[in-house]
């Protein structure tokens, strides 16, 4: 009896520790049920409003997920749910992948707003127009650095609340510095987007920084363009066009890599609702942003980023996330 008691005393703490580490698998139905209508509406609004503002849509969606209590644990979904490579999915991956996939809504908004610009580029390329070919080449050059680096480190990008807060604050001070130091280059009013390969490469390298959640792809490309010698108008529109390409590539890749699991873990109705809301919100946001930046510059966004970052750090310290 004493030996049995001694054995239980020694083993029971290990059993308790192990019990805390092992979570039961979730069924595909349980995962789908987490994608409520409320979550679709909130995520769609956050994505649409912030995607093309210099405030980081990914960072804001990470925060909104935390506020809504979205389960991002390492708990696995049942063994019948696997991605295209046959790997099982965790709740964390499913939630983080949706943050990328919902960007398709914002992409549709840019396609609608800049349809004539994109159409003229495609038609110009087919006709051998030099300016259209050079613009397409510039977009490709700006796209490649972040696309290649993002593919390499995609599994190591930290979707963390504290990192988002710090990136927001640092980005705010970068805006203040840029607004003071970067020259104000007037627009030429020609309606042409003249971006050299060298300028495009610099924008692409700056965009790599935006792989850190909370940095903002729009901010990185707009400031990168201005740093490279573009006017605010040209840098902003070029940022939208580059964003269309890289966000499309990221979203389509995520959907492709999920393979058969895509339909199993995301409810078609609510997932589609989120995309539609994101598209409408992004359309309004982009139309407003173009005029706002031309009138007021980026400083108001700097104040917002710093205030939001400090608020997030404070809330996190109080255990609200």
C-alpha cells in the first residue's frame, strides 16, 4: 500500500501536467460553428476599412480576433481534415489563414475602382505600348521581393498582439519622420504612372518590412515610393496596384494550400458574407483615402497608430487579450 501511494504521488502531478497540454481534437463542424455571422461582419468591416489605410489591416484583424475571443489554440481538427499536403490543421492556422483569405474582398474593391487603369495596362501590353509594359514591369519588380520572402518565412510570421502594438507605435513615429524629411514632390497631372525599375525595386524592398503584422503594407509602399522620388499621388496609386497583385497572390495561395480543408472548416455562407462586406468597406475606404492623403498627408494616421498601439499594450497588460 505505501508503495502504491508513493507511485500515485509521483505520477499524478505528471498526469495533471500532461492533461493541461493535451486538448481534444475539434470536429470540422465545431470549427465551422466558430465562424459566426457576427465574426464575419466584424472581420469584413475591419479588413475592408483598414486594408488600404496605412494602419495595418492584418494587425487590426489580429486584435479584433482577440477581442471576439477567437480560438487560436494549437488544438488540432479531426484527422479527416487535412490540407493539400496531407497535414492536419490547428485552430490557430485556420484563424490566421482566414485573415489572409478575406483580403479577396478588398482586392475586388480595387479591381472595381482601378478597372480602367488595369484595363488600359493590359490592352497596352497586348498592343506593345511601352508605357504600359514598363508599368507592368514596375509592378512585377515591386511584387517579387515581398512575395519571395513571404513564401520563405510564411510559417514563422508571428501573429502576436504585442508585436502588432509595437509595430503600430514604431510606424507612427516613422510617419512623423517621413513627413518632416521627405520632399513634397508635386504631381505632374499627366495621369501617367511613371515608375522606374529602380524605384519599383526600392518599393518592393520596403514592402518586405510589412510582413511584420502591424507595420502596414500600404504605409511601407507609399513611404517607399515617396522615398524613391514619387509624388504622393503616384506613390499611393502605385501602392494600390502592387497591393492588388500581392494580396491576390497571398489569398489564392492560402486557398490553394488548404485544398480540401477549405470547404470543411469555413462555412460558405458566413465566409462569403465577410468577403462582400470587406469589398464594400474597402471601396468606401479607398475612395475616401485618396482625397484625404492629398489634403492632410499621413500625420493623422501617425497619431492614430501611436494611440492604438499604446491602448493595445495597456489592454494586454491588464489581461484583456
